[in-house]
C-alpha cells in the first residue's frame, strides 16, 4: 500500500481533472458513477470525449472497451502467477491497474499478486474522491487544460514506460517505438481506441518473443 500511495496521489489530481470535464457532459451522478464502477482513467476520458463530440452511448461504450483492451495482454502476463479457484483469480484481476501491475512485476514473467492488490487499494478512494472534488468544484477549478491537467494522463503512462519497462536489461525499445509510431499514425484517422488496439498487437508480438527467450520457471512463481 505504501508503494501505491504516490500513484494514488497522482490519480487524485487526474480524477479532479476528469470530474471537471465530465460533469458538463454527463452530470454529477453520471461522472461519479463512472468513476465508482469503471475505475479506468483512459476508458472514462475516452467515453466522455465521444459523448462530448456528439457520439452515441454505444459509441462511448465501444471506445471504453477498446481503450481498456490493454488489460487483455496484461491479464495474460499475470495469469501464470495466480493461484486458487477461478473466482479468486478473477478477484485478483479486478485489482489490476497499470501502476500496480507494473510494480508487481518481479521479472522473467513473474508477478506478486498480493503486492499488486495492496498497491491498488489506495488508488480507488483517491480516484472516486478526486472525481467528486472535480464535479463539485469545477467552477472554481476552471479549465483543466489551462492548468496543465490534461497533460497528466500521457505523462503518467510515459513515466511507467520509462521506469518499469525500458530500464530492463533487454530493453524492448523496438516494440515501444513501433507501437508508439503506429498509435501516432492512426490517431488522426481512426476512432478513439483503435490506435491502442493496433499498438497492443505490437506489444503482444514483443511479449511472445520475450517469453520464448526466458528460461522455464518452476515452482511458486511469486515465492
């Protein structure tokens, strides 16, 4: 939980930004409900942007699903480190967010699921609480872009990439650069979420190649 506190504080500021931009689009109740039940920054910002631009609720849901599709390869990577019944494994999966998943990595394809859950716990109340502050005090906060809050989200993921992935011994620079290039090329010409899917395909290729080079790990993967 201590390891997750710095990310929870960043999540609070980002959630305030979400509350400010979402309240005029979906109202106080809608913004709070989305944070409480979705708890996914990229999906929430993406679906809000679709609705704000005149898109339908169905299009907003599709954008959210596409943006959250990155959890599929993340879940595949986490799965070998989980133990117990299917409901218990699914419960661990519900605690997977980007920061805690990255911090729970122990290298060589291993994860510490209990660490991941603990690192996630501080973020949920901060995310919902930050949204509440944003929707209730939006008039006082003003334009989030003018305060630079709109830059927090991409900066957050860039920090995770630089700290958690590209400093490893065999840094996956090719995968990172290729995925970024594909996302940048598709962003102006495709619907929200599609660039993330395309970039994730490159990440899956890199994951498969990395797995083929790693030695087989026997026994408890998190012991």
